[in-house]
C-alpha cells in the first residue's frame, strides 16, 4: 500500500470516527493529503467550505500537537468547545487570560500526550514565555487561520502574523497549512512568501457559488424593499448594518411588520448574545439584524437570504458575509441595498481611516496617562477598555479613533482584544475553617456560601466558573441579589469575584516610550492608504456597474477571469429582458396581468401562454414582474 493511499485511508477513518461523515467535501481531501505528505500548503476555500476539517483531520492522523494561529478569540473558543465535545483534547491561549490559566494550558500541551490542539492569538507568539515553552512542545503541524492577515496587500493586515515565520525556525520540518476564505492573486503569492513556503503550493476552490444569486438595488426606501424581500424569500436570513444602534432599530421595524427578528452586536451581554444566536440557529427567530460581529464560524446551512442595508467597506468583507447564505447548496440570495448617500458616506469614512500620525501619538499618550503607565513600564498590563470614553478624551469620532488604535496595533505597542469574560468566576480567599467561622459570625451570608460550596468544586484552590442564575434559583432569590452579596463578600476580601463582562480589554505589548519616538514607516502608511482606496473603488464599482454579471465581477476581483454569467443576478436578468423586450416582452407581461386578474395561478398562466410563446421567455418575464 502506498504512503498516499495509507494517508487517505487514515484521514477517512478519522473523519468517520470523530465527525461521522463518510466523505470529504471537494478539495478537502487533497489539502489534507498535501499536509500529511509534509508539504507547506495554502488552502483557499470560500465561507462555509469546511476549513477547520482541513487542519483538524491531519493533526489527528499525525499525532503530536497542532498549533492553530487565529486572530478571532470567539472562534477559538467555539472550535475548542466543539473539539472537546468530540472527546478531542484542545485548549486556547489569548490576551486577557489569567497567568494561572495560561500556565495550566501550557502544562497540558507539554505533559499530556493526548493533547492535540493549542489555539493561540498571533500576539501570543511575541511573548518570551510562549517562545520558551513552544520549543519544548511536541509540535507536528502549524495551522494559520485567516492567513490573509499576514499580507500588507490584504484588507486586514495584522503585524503580529509576521512572527509566524520566526517560530517556524524552531521546527523547520513541521508543515504549515495556511487557510483563508478571501484572497486576491497578489495576496495569495504574498502569504506563501511571508510564511516562507519551501515551494508554492496552493489549493483553491473556485469562489463561484452556483446556488447563490447576487442582487444590487439602488433604493431610497430600504425598509419597504427589505420587507418585500422577506415576503418573497421564505426561511431564515441575516440583515447586516454598520452600527449597533441600527441593529436594534431595524429589528424593531421588522417585528412591528410581522417578521420574527432580533438584533446582535459585540456590545451585548455574552449570555444575551448566546441566547439570541441559539434562538436564530434553532429557527425560533427568523431574521438576525447584526453588525459584522455576527456570523463568523456560525454554521447554519439553511440561510436563504443575506441583506446588506449599508455598504460594506471591502468586497472581501462582503463576499464573506454574503457567503453565509445557502451553505446547504440550496438556492439563496444576497441582496445589497444602497443609495447615493451611502457611497458619499463610505468615502467620508475613508477620510477617517488614516488619521494624521500626530493624532495617533496623542491617542497613545492619553491611553498611557489614563492607565497611569509611566515611561519605561507597562509591558503586559491589561485593562478594561471603553473606546467611546477614550475617543471623547482626545476629541475624535469613533471611526477615526478606532483606526488610530489599528495603527498603534500595527507597530506592536498595544492590542485591543475582543476577549469577553463570558462566565463569572470566583475563588475563596479563606481556608475551610476560616470560612466556617465567618459563616457563623455572618448568618446573612451563610445560605449563599453553602450553596456555592455544594454546587462547585475547587473554589478554595483556583478560580471557578459560576452561574449566578443557578445559584439564585437554588436560593429562591433573584440573580441581582446574588450578585450584590458576592460583591459585598469581595469587598470584605472573603472571596475574589469576577463577574462576566462584555467590555473589551486593552493590552500594552511593550513598555511605554515617549510618544515622539513612536516610529511609523511613512512608505508603508502611504502604501496601505493607497490599497485601501483601491478596495473602496472596487466596492463602488460593484454597486454601480450595470453591464457585468454580479457573480463575474466578484470572481474577477479574486482573480477568476474565465467564469460565465450566472444568468440570475439583477444584471443578467436585465440584460435578458432587454434582449426579449423588443420581441415579446410587453405582449407577455400584458397577458400575464390579464390572466392574473382572472384568478389563474402561476402554473396555469404558464401552461396557457406556452401555447403562444417560448417557456423560458414567459418565466423570465414572470420573474421580472415579481421583482418589481
């Protein structure tokens, strides 16, 4: 039996054992075999293409530890949880974790031979403690998710990704699998260069989604059009908007018009986000209105429509978000609604994307001062962070301030982490005897302490996740009352208590320096600005172009120039109508109207008119009339 056949059999057996599938999706097996044969590999699979299987299966076949580098903390947590559900040992390390948690995860990787996956944020690669421990780990492969982040040509460049090439030198024989859903041809080449591939090796599934039809509609009354879309296309859907306030307003509008809808954004309480997401996943909520915080890593196959009522910043972002429709390969639509104001607003936002460098230095100074960080100190410090509050302090709008933070992140001095503490946790500061005496002396707290001790283990030796709702139910009181008592016990130093939080964290990656010594490469700054302007022009061209198939436009952007028109998008339909208009269009449309007034159903109308006209012409006119 050849090595390739042996690997193929092992990969299929692993897929069946842990995921229950008999066969891989197109291209997955080729990618997996490439990795198992020790080759550096770049996998380009569209959203919903099953990227995680491509590194999880070969990692299990190879044994040892797979390092997974990802910038998305929420996605890391989700994948670790799913692996554990399959009895596969996995962990994650990211900014905001306690030192004890990080060390426990590292120890598992070092000393537990059954540990298979360690997910890390790219920033973690820069720390000395990680580098030292990494050298001792039984690493068998490295997976780089969202690999486009390593390229300065890309739309989401993240400098910490450049550290990956450095850690490769520690394990030069270990293969790297880079994965992304969106990359232009220049980004594809740059990823392989930056990751120091021994030879170029790309597996690319066509970005074409035959079951997904794209529409662009210039529309002043977006709400009314959105309702018509939802009445026309049954099933679940997503509506994307630009800001948090608009998510709530749009969801309320839909509910007021009889559509089951909810809203979602990163600023919501973690429990509330999870509840909303689960309700939508189960089909209890039909439509989710969200910022781009919703959808990453969410595998709901039966989404029938994705509607954008605000313009996306890039075609890469639009392609990913639109691609969350129709993952079950059944017909679905992606509809972008815009008006002329949207294009003007997009250009206005662009002016805030690259703030003046002196303003960026001012942002850095205010951050350090507000957190009492003196020059020469601060490396590794982590603080809760309110962008709105800090933006006001330096008199910048939110967009401008956010992009100033990105520039500071790009030179490696700070990191704003999306880490949210999604569970509350506590640890008693007293030993058992001391706590017993405290209970006797403070009977008001005795029921709460007793329930905690009966409900959770390890509360004397380590921080333990708790759920205030469960405690409240067992005490037959309210969650608010439990939280107040826990805070009171914390103030008395009886226990350490950290309630769940939806506030992001700011991490100081280096000691503070005088802001005038912050170094920004002007050539790189100008280069990034130029590329961003090109991406903005691509969005404008996509919505304004009225003579090229929407699918072809997107595919050409990602380097596919040999595709055929989809025949279904708004441009293709308009072109088809244009071709038949002179011949039979008005005759057919008038007769359809007359037959509808007589009460005939669509099938009856089609049967009647097929006696006089060609069926494809009749269907196209019917579709056009329905669209209108």
